[in-house]
C-alpha cells in the first residue's frame, strides 16, 4: 500500500514537473552574440525546456550538434567568407591612416556596406525558409511556445510573426541601432546617439550634433538596413505589415546592459535589464596558467584579449604592443592567434585561448586590455578590473567611452598607437588608484540587486510561455502616428482655439470701441 502510494506520488510529481517544460525556437546571431545566447539556452535547458536553434550552414560558432538543443540548418551559401581575412584588417588599415573627417566617413560607409550585405543575406535565408513548405509545416506542427531571438538581425522577428508566436528579444542592438531608441522615449537633450561617444551631459554644440546624427542615422538605418526586411514583409505578409512595428511588438526586451554601464534614461515596462547575466564567480585556473599568474608576485598580471572576431591586429600594431608590455614588471597573458609579434618580452605569455571570466576574477589581475565588446566590459565590471581600451569597430568605441566617463577605463586610439602611447596608458591605469576604485564601486553596485540577472531573464522568458505573451506590458505608442505620438494634432488644435479666442476678443473689443466712437460722434452732431 505504501509502496504504491509512493510510486503514485513520484509519477504525479514527474507529470507536474514536465508540464512546465516549454518548447522554444531560438534564432541567434553569430560571434559574441552567440556566446551570450548560448548561456540563456543552457539555463533554459537546465530548467527542462526543449530548445530548437535555427542556424546557417556556414555558421562560425553555432554547432549543429549539441546536448543543449536540436538544430535546424538552413543553407546560406558562401556567407561572409572574406570577413575575417580581408574586411577586418582593411578596417584597421583605414583607422591607422588617421582621424580625418573624410576617413571617418569612408570608414563608416565601409562598415555600413558590409552590415547591409549581412542583412540582405539574412533576409534571403529567411525567405528560403518561408518558401520551404515542408520546413514551415514542421515548425507549425512543433507547437512552439515562443521565439527567442537577437534582433541585431531581423530573421527571428519575421519568423515569429509568420508562426504567430510570442516574441522575446535578447537585445542590445537591433536592425536599426541601439535598442532603446526603438522601444523607449529617448530625449536627445540627454540621451546620446550611439557612435558619438557622448555622455548624458552635453554642451549646446554636442546636442546639435546629437540631433543631426540621430536624423541621419534614422534615415540610413531605415533605408539600407531595414528595407530588405520590409520587402520580405510585403512579399509574405502583405503591404499593410510594417517590419519596424513587428519589432516593437515584441513581448519582452531582455536588455544586455544595466545602469551601472548605461547612462540614466527613460525605459518601458517590458524592458528587462540583465546586464552581466553571463558573468559568474571565477573558477580555479588550469595548473599551468595558475603557476604563471602566481609567478608575477606583487606586480600582478595584465590580460589582453580582443574578443571572438578580432583575434589579431596588424603586425605593426602587435609589435608596438609587445614592446610596451616588455617594459613592464607585470606578467602579461595575451590571447593572440596570428604570427608571433616582434619585441616580445619574457614577461608575456601568448595563448590561443584564455578563460577570460576566471582570469578577471583572479586577485592577481591588475588591468584588462580589451577592445570594448559588451561581454568583456560587463565581466570587467562584475570582477572590478579597470580597462585599457583599444576600440576597433561597431559598438566598441561607445562602450569604452562610457567606461572612460565613469573613470574606469583609459582609451588608446588605434590611429595613434605606438609603444610609448600604449605604455603610458598602461602605467596610468596600473598606478592611478582611481581607476581601480571606480571600477570596484561599479562592481559593488552591480552585485547589490535582489535577483541575479540570469534568473531575472529566465523568469521573464518563462512568464511569456506561461501567459502566451505579455500584451499588458506593451505600449500603444508604436501604433500611433508620429503626429499623434508627439501630440502635434492636439497642440495645433489648442493653438487654433487660442488664436480663434484672441481673434474673437479682438473683434468684440473693436466692435465695442467702434460703437463708443459712433455714439460720441452722433452726440457731437
């Protein structure tokens, strides 16, 4: 009797447990974006959810086989084959030519041109999925609970609409730029546009620049980045469906930053901040690496890594960096994948890969030489390690400018970098205690919250699954025209009423004055 009761209880508990398992369709983005998406996937899988990942056939990092998910591989042909080999070195060479206005415009155009190619290829990939009736029927029959996507590319947004599924965004950037500008009020008087490296305290001339740049960015992103997605919308969903509205209609925006990093600004109820969700306490280092770190003694260690895309710089830059490192008493661990730099000192260890999070959490680490990617900056904040920044492209200059404004980083311009400039920047961060103190203050603020960012993200993903969306958190603003949103029609109506009232008062006064004058004239006669 007791055995059968116990068995029944076990079956009941396992049934209740499995009833909470959801089915999630994930449409990720490559590079460092995949690193943080994979962390969400791992946590969702640990919570019992079934994950399916849509990947391109020429994916860099997204594995076809994984214990965390099943995959759907879509043929993308030769996708960005020359990106690492030719495009990135070309960007660095353009930067080394100097910071003239013409060169800055040429560099921005080159980056925009390549990004536009990526967007078009994503649209082609998404259209190929829509044309594959067998695939689309299988996705419909799978009865997913939601789509989780990174809207830096818009394929996931389109797929969610096609399948009629709730949409959760793992977001910092969208097709159109920095995500806040697409979902939240963004007063240009104190919210800096991405790319300008401004703070929330702008002079008049900076505010003028901010407004003009916003207008140009809005036009450029809509015409060159958003238009391919709009064409897909018109082809498959009809002329009345607007891609930008589909993006804004997402149920939850999981924002990969927070206000230890971001400047204070307006936000919305369905924006959930999970800055630093990928960070975790440091694990012990491999024995060989730990031995090298401990050999640094009281001087400590500097680590240098440039993320998943920029494994190496131009040889002339590498040689100058190596020469600067050689003049320091600190030990250096440098992730570098190219030819061995000249002038390499005995204090510098070159590695193909390093456990970045575990090293940043080691008490011997004194400084972090980084390119300024979001993941690296957040891990530096989490562990309280000051930064020497080498911004290279994309969002990196803006990320590092925020850290510099908060007194936690020193930026070195690639255009002017030599061993002297780089060495001085290293010494300033190593020997000026304010950098370490400011970063530790940010770290304390980041840790002082009631819920871990990753737990918060998972809660809201599961919230959307449980409730089949979160429409009660979505604003009506994106359903309004520009005139309605800014109350231009109301202002004009009230202005006309005031003008009409003033005209009536004027007319009455004029009439009364005329009447008084007329009476006096009549009496005089």
